[in-house]
C-alpha cells in the first residue's frame, strides 16, 4: 500500500516577511501586588498542607511511620508491660484506635509544632477512660 498522501506534491516558498492586519501589538503586563498568607495556623495549614499534594504526602508518611513505632513506658527502675496509660493508648476513644490517634497527634505536631492531649470521661470531666487530642487553640489549662 502506498502512502502518497503524506508526500508533498508541490513545494511553496516560505513568505519572506510576516504581515499583520492589526499592526504591531504591544503586550503590557503588570504583576500586581503580593498576596501573603495570613499568619495563623489554619491559613498556613490550608495553604501549605491541604493545597499542596507533596506536603500532604510528606506529613502523612511521617505521621504514619511515627504512629507505627511501639510505645514503651518506663521509669528509672523498670519498664512497664501493663500500665493504665498503655491500656488507654491501645484504645484511646470510641472513634479511634491507637494508630489513628497517634497519627492525628503527630500530624498536629508536624503542622503546628504543638498539640495537647486531653483525657475525658463520658460526663465531660477529665478521667482516664478516653483520650482525645485537642488543638492547642482549643485547649485550656487544667484546674
């Protein structure tokens, strides 16, 4: 099969000068003003973490890796195999498991540089029955 339609049958010389019906055009561009991100944690997190897929993945990988590490509880004399704090970290609250809780905790530390953990009971008073991480803006000092 011959592909003759790909071959040029006659060659036309290229034009020597370009002509424009509109005449010369000048493009004028003004960059405008700089728009800085506000200096609060919510805006910085939104622009640097939620709007940036590379930053999102980097923070998520670091938080997942840190949450997967084993938690060791020890003092100067011995290492504890069974302790109420270890039991609470194994199941911090009804909505999260250990890894999800620690991943959220480490993600908050990576994004804002600080975080707070509160221990709550069902009636809203501090207790050793449930743990929730709280953003530092929402955390108050214990009485």
